[in-house]
């Protein structure tokens, strides 16, 4: 018997503020569509919305949600968690706690690790920068009374200075970063050649997380889109399938056990993402706003610090500690088998701010990275 959802769906549509080529706006839209949550989309208008967002949620970041009762929300991970608490089912997280942890881990990795490569493809290549700068100048800066060409130049310089060349990407490491993206495409091609979603015949939180880098970046921007067309058509099919998923599609079966083809993703998390989180935490502890780190065979120079990502690492640890004993052991064994366990616990003590992010999704303490 299908259990009914609570009255969240009976409320008037909420308002999602963002951009229709935005990484995290696309992630949130995929979630709302999958869950059947009615919403209106509105393009953020900069710079005038920045003051309002800082007043309402503490930081100016994209996207933001305004509920029908006037309350504002921020941070896609915690927004999804809050909305999920309003449903009587647990449709987006496998009932097996081991697989549930993996779903949360992949979502976090998708949010925080693939942001830099996604921004690289958009702003490094002329085709991507031309497309995105024109779109953003016309969409989120529509109300700014400047020529479009000048707004486009400002946007390109801002995005590169903040998120690509200004966040550890160099001429030297670009080939290795792009190779890691191609490897991800290949790994996901192997998975979606065999089943419709990451963990079975229904979408999970892991799929929604990966919608961030894919839906509005890798499968939209000209250069990575062509790579996907040529090398990973099943991934393109998954992107479209996820966007077309509705609540009725949440009835499919989960896989009985964690599939072996997920382990290459976990291996890359263990050799790249988790060591990066540890290096970032050490930088925050020592008061450095820039740091160098070599992870997964890639040298990043002058990467920006992130207090928020210290909190992300803490959240992963707390999630593992909250597992039942048997699931803790199974999860540790899995992570150890792919070289991802020890990195999750370095450094031992994390430099968190007092009560950091306890107000989410209604109030944020810090932004994703230390920029703007």
C-alpha cells in the first residue's frame, strides 16, 4: 500500500529564486519535480536581492526558497532534508543504512567536489563563457543599467577570479582535472548502461546530488556536452530521465546490496575529495585563506578556504556515527576497501565555528567557499 504524503503538497506553490543555468538551482528543481512539490521559478536579480538574502537567511547564495508563509530557506542539502521530513515515506533514501550512507556521501561529493570542474568547463572555454555570460547578463543582471557587453565582461572576470583560476586551477593542472571529469563520465556510463538510476530502479538522493553538476553544467555547456554525446550517451539519457521523473516513479525497487560499479566512485571520493576536505580543514585551522594540496594526482595551487566544507566533513562523520553497529562495520569495510576510510577522519578535530550551521535551512553561518 502506498502511504500518503503530509500536507506540504496541499500548500500554495513556493517560490524558487535562482538562475535557469545554475548548478544548485537545477539540483533543487530536479528534487521538486521528483517529489511533486509545486513551485514558481523566479530569476534572482542582482545586486538588489543580495541585501534581502543576507537579511533573511544570513548569506547571499543561489538558490533560495520562499515558502508560502513568507519564510526563506537556503542550502540545498538542508532544504531537501527539511522537505523530506514532511513526507511520511522515505522514498529517496534506501532503507538499508549502509546504502543510505553512500547516497548521502555521493550527494555531498557531487555538491562540493564537482563544482570547480563544472565551472572550469563553463568559463575556461570561449564557447562556454560566451553562452553563459550572455545568459546571465540577460537573466540575473537584467535590471543593471549597463551595456550587455560590459555586464558579460564583468561576469566572466568575476567567475574566473572566484571559482576557476582564482580557486586552484592552473594551466598545469587543467589536463588532469579534465581527465578526472572524463573518468567520471565513463564510470557513470557503465552504471547507466545497466540500470536507470544509481542505486536501482528509482532515483535516490545520490542522483539528485549529481543533478547539480550535470543538469545545468556538464549536460548544458557546449564543451562537456559534446564529450557526453560522444562518450557517455547513457549519462545524457539519465539526465533527461531524472528531469522527467515524477512521484509515481518512486515506486521502483532498490538494489539488494551496494552494486560493485559504485565502488569506483567511492574510490575517487577517497583519493580526491576526502583528502581535499582534510587539507581544507587544516588551512582553516591555521588561518590560511589559500592553500595548496595534491589529491588524486592533481596539484591545486592557491585553492580558496571553506569553513562550510569543514562542516560538511563533520556532517559525514556524524552520519557514520549515527549508523547501527552492523551498518557501521559494513560501511567502514566498504570505505576501507576503496581507500576512503582513513581520509574521512583527518584531521581528528575539526575547526568548526560555535553552533556552525545549526540554523539551516532557515539561517546560514557561512557560504560554500571563501569568496565574495
